[in-house]
C-alpha cells in the first residue's frame, strides 16, 4: 500500500565494487545460499529494466506529483540495481559460473 506521507526514496549509487576475482561461491560454507542469490542476480538485468519500462509507461496516466516523483526515484534506483547485477553477473560468469 502506498503511504503518501512517506518521503520519496533517494536513489543511491552502490558504494562498493565487486572484487575482480570473486569466487562464485562467495558465502563461505554456504554454497546453496550463494547459488540461490547468484540465480536471483542473474535474472535482475532482465526484470529491473522491465520494471523501469512499466513504470515509465504508467507515469503517462499519473497526475499526482508525489507519486510521479516516487516513480521516477524508483526507476533511478532500479537503473543502479540492474547495472550492479550485470557487473556482478559478468564477474561470476568469467569465473566459470554456469
Ligand atoms: Fe532493484
């Protein structure tokens, strides 16, 4: 449910880089959780741009300035996310992750 009194989210750049030599099994002692999170990450560069396009198209039908600001912030945030996921995915694939 949308709370109109909540502050518009502030999109942020992700303040770290993934190590070039990242081990695809990056959670020590927990290969299953590593695989689950890796699997989710591999889908994000497809999901998040879809969400951005969906929100952008929906904005044509929204007049409320606060909601439009929230939607724009969401899109900016998702833009940061999918780029970070793509970087991470490229690194684990380069290390042989299937
Ligand atoms: Fe996201």
